[in-house]
């Protein structure tokens, strides 16, 4: 996937830094409920939820990911990209990354998830602490071509356990807002 030009990088902000904040319903999905997004999507889809893996490989991490993980610019990392789907429709594009050095030192088999939700694993393991949620508009050229759209809201947070940090970004796709009966 191509890297965005420096001017196209997302501007990840905490809830208190968003001016003006998005509409209350959108703000709620981005910040208010900090439980597992997977659980919320299962409920919204009336148990018609699935995970469709798109890509899982070692890659050079993006600049904003390196900064969030506190690793050197250009570091290698494990990257997992999936669709979180409701009723077989992509509702959320999720990109999860971890620095290669920290992941190889851990006992986490993140490459063994298959169609399981990473959120399910992270939220079921009390050893992981979740950092603050941040939100931004997501660069369209970072999305899979099939769902590429400008100005989509995304959120991200870092889950940490010892020296391992997993950065999870979730991009809310247009079909999600239709299902949630909200206008982004």
C-alpha cells in the first residue's frame, strides 16, 4: 500500500483536541464507549458479524505508527488489515500494527488469528492496558480500493503489555454509518 505524502498524514487528536467535535452520535462511536468495538458491532449486526482478513505480513511501518509505538522511523512491523463486517458488508477497515522486535520477544501469536477478531483477544487479556483513543480523518489512499473514500472518520489506540504495544486503527466506512442510521 502506498505511503501518503507528509501533507496527507492523519492528524490524530484526543477528544479534548477536536475542534469542532463531530456530531454527538459520531463522537460516541469514536470516544464515549471504550469497550470492544467488536462487541458493539456484534450487537449492531444482531450477531451477523464477521472478520475478513485482507493482509497480514511484515512491513515497514508508517511514520505515524512508528511515532505512536515509540520506535525508530522506518521500523519493520507486523501489519494486519481486516474488514469488520456486518451482514457480510464491510463496516470498518481495521489496521493493527506491532513493532517486529517487541512482537518477536513476546509470546503473542498475533499471526495465528485468522478470521478471529484481534479486539476479542486484546480485551479478553487483562494484561493489556489500553491507551487513550485518538481520532482523525483517514487518508483515502491508505484504504483498500474497494472502499476508498475521502474524509472517513477513524480512531486508534495502543494496547500495551510489557514491552509489546499493538496499535489498532479502525476506520468507519460509509456502510457502517448507514447500518447505524447516522450521517457522518
